[in-house]
C-alpha cells in the first residue's frame, strides 16, 4: 500500500483536476446546481424535492440553519435569529428533527442533496437574555454564557483571548480581533478547545449520519483555519444509503473577500470550497453597466477576473445577506427585485463553467429604503401573527404564493439549471462579442447562449459549434411535446445560426442545448 501524504494528494489533485475531499459537491446523476431555499420549512422542502427539484435536475439545496436558535420579539421574529444558536437540538423555525430527517430522506431519494448551514463560530448575542425564548424551549442564559443543552459554560468562549476594549471586532485589519472577538456582539466560541471542537463535530456528524451531503459553514473568516481543519477531520464519511462509500462531506466556507482586507479567502481554500463574493458583486456591476463595465469584458470571466481557482469556488448572484444590504457587495448586487437583470445574470452564471453554482430562492418583504438602507432588512419569512412560518403554496401556473418568490421556478432559471446539467464538463467555446454588451458563448457542442444587454437590437450570424438542426430556445419557452413553446433557432450543418434579439424583449437572451433539439 502506498501511503500518500495530504500534500502529495493535493499535487495529484491539481495535476489531474479531480476534486479534493470536501471540495466535491457529491452531486448525484450528473447534476450541477444548488438552490438556497432561504427560511423554507422542512415539510415544504420535502414536497418541493419530489414535485419540482428532483424532476427538474437540481443537484442540492442549502437549507437554513437547522439548530435550535434564539427567538426574538423586538424586532418580531427576524430572519437573523437563526444565526444565533442556543444549542444543537435539531429544532428550529423550519421544523422538528423528525421533519428534518424525513425531508433529508425524501430529497436524497429523488437525487437532491442537502447542505446544512452550520453556525459554529458563536452562540446568541451577549444581550440575548436568560430564559426559554428558543425555538424548542431549551433554557439558556446569555449574560452568564450558560447553554446547558450543549452544554457550554463561560469556559467555552473566547472573551479572555479577545484584546479589544469592547470585546467586539473593532478593526477588520487585525486578524486576531476578527477571529477571537465578538462579531456584532455574538458570543464567540473557543473553537481551539478540544471540548468545543468535539461538540461542533458531534452536531455536524449527526446531520451527516441523517444523510446531508455537506455544509455551508457560516462566518469562517471569524475562525482560525487550523481550528476548522481540526473539526473537518472529525467529520464522518457520508451515509452509504445514498453516497459511494468513502465520500467526504462538501464544505463550503463563508468568507467575504472582496479584496483589501487582512484575511483572504485563499487561507481557506485548502480546507474546502469558499464562497466567491467577487462573482456576484462584479457581475452585478457588469449587467448594470456601472463603473464603465461592459459585458464583453467578461470574455475571460473566472480566474481572469482575479477570482479564486475554479475548483475552490461556490458562486452566486445574491445570497440572503446581500439581497437586503447585509454582508457584502453593496448596491451592485442583482436580486429578484430587478427580475429582468436577475434572470440574465443567473443565466450567465449557469451557462458559464466556473465554480459550483448556487441559485437564490427568496421571500418578499416590505422593503423600505431610506438613505440607501433598508429599514425592514430584518423581516422574517411569510408568517402568521404568532411568528410561525407559513407554508409555500404552489399556484396553478407553477409560481409560488403567499410572498414566496421561488426564483428557482422561474422558467428562465429552471431551464438554465437544466442547461448546466446538459453541458456539464464541456469547455467554454465559440466566444463572440460586439465590443459592447452583446456576447455569446458555447459549451463545446452541447449548448450555446447569446445575450443582448445593449440598448439596441442584436442581429447576427454566429458559429454555435452545435450539430445542425432545429432547437428550442429555453429562455422564451422550451421544448414540449415535440415543438417549441418559444423561439426556434435553426442551426445549419456548418454550426452557424442566425440570432435576432431586440433590446426591448422581456428577456433579451437566447439559449439552446443538446436536449432542446427537436
Ligand atoms: C447589534 C449591534 C452590536 C451590538 C448588539 C447589542 O450590531 O454591535 O453589540 O446589537 O445587542 C443581529 C443584528 C445586529 C445585532 C446582533 C446581535 O442585526 O445588529 O448586534 O444580531 O444581537 C446575521 C445578520 C446579522 C445578525 C446576525 C445574528 O446578518 O445582522 O446580527 O445574523 O442574528 C460579516 C461577516 C459574515 C456575516 C456578515 C453578515 O464576516 O460572516 O457580516 N455573514 C454570516 C451570515 C449572516 C449572519 C452571520 C454571519 C452571523 O451569512 O446571515 O448574520 O451568524 O461580513
Ligand atoms: Ca471567532
């Protein structure tokens, strides 16, 4: 037997392009995309897997944090209460442990993976009070740092290590503060302690044994890479009920790195994937045509734009933070509120080979912007008066009701999720641009996409690289019962096709792929 050190493995992985453990999303059946079902209840997710996500080829779901969290009433049940754990009982605003388990099983059974959002840097805020105001009534005392349901006591927190006067992170330029002090007053766990590490790993392993395929790890910038490495090494292999034996959980770490901070995403890529926040911030700027950006500049999109290396990135247009002014990215972030641009930007991401792609699925709230800030950025999901989350109803036209946006059900987005599966593994090819905001590119001979983000029409003949035939555009419609419900694109035997896209169209882009051929 050859003993391969992890360094050698790393070099081998780099040479042969296979993913390291923990970088592999463990997708089933050649699927390729994750959808973030922000604040959905477990019972709704289970139903959505069976009726929509499984059949449409979604690879996985990022779920909201499943651990027991504080319940706040001022403001009234904000979404962010779920980022304030008070223990690791699997009991949350999204439902009970039984409901979680049933959902994980049913989603896995239809080929859809579950990735849990793991909040392991901290517990609730320091002024969280004492009592049983938690998702399942576990008692805790924030001022005494007493969380008996874990149990954690004041020994398990970082306060002695933190050197700032306030105990808070005051300067993001000081890596010690960022890791050892409190993020917005959240009680900072001593992740260097063996006991704390063992509790965190126990929590994550329980989820792995139930069948999750990996984790989005919250607030990684605020934890030392060495501490995270130790926890990740303790994680079990995935359940062999659904995954090949020896499969490691995917880990994708939330590190916001737009450049210019003391801590960089690169410190974490060795351990797992990392959220590439530059992606949505830059693509938003490009599609908005701000700062002199033009779509044709994305000819070398990906590493060419200073992003982390392809095998390390999880990419997205928006997330639950930056769609409401939290986190990073600022005003350039394109959300469902700008639906036309959103569909184009998500379409671009899903057509492009860089990174593991995550689609956002949101709820509507009473956005109220004053002086550039949303006063209602705290508002939780559609709820009843007592704060319990409402179900997600599906309308006859397949859209969602009751304030659930369900971007993942928008035809243009669903069809691009399918496009990404169809072109999986094919190279970025046959680039064309007009030196402005009209661009086109293919994915080998399996797919081709054309964008018109200029203020004038696009009218051009392009080499698609695809076999001759009639294809259905999957943006204006799709292939249904042997015909196209939207535009039809004629590809000649030489691979060339004529495209005409008016800038005033509802969706000024066109996409065809091998399985949309008549
Ligand atoms: C406030 C003040 C503090 C004060 C405290 C006193 O800001 O200075 O000491 O009151 O009571 C909420 C409130 C916040 C409040 C805090 C503690 O918004 O005002 O502190 O609770 O009571 C989410 C929200 C936060 C929220 C947090 C916990 O975005 O607003 O804080 O949940 O409920 C950085 C990080 C990055 C982070 C990003 C938002 O590097 O890791 O900020 N992103 C992740 C998650 C995000 C989550 C957290 C981290 C924390 O994606 O959703 O924050 O788990 O860039
Ligand atoms: Ca910390």
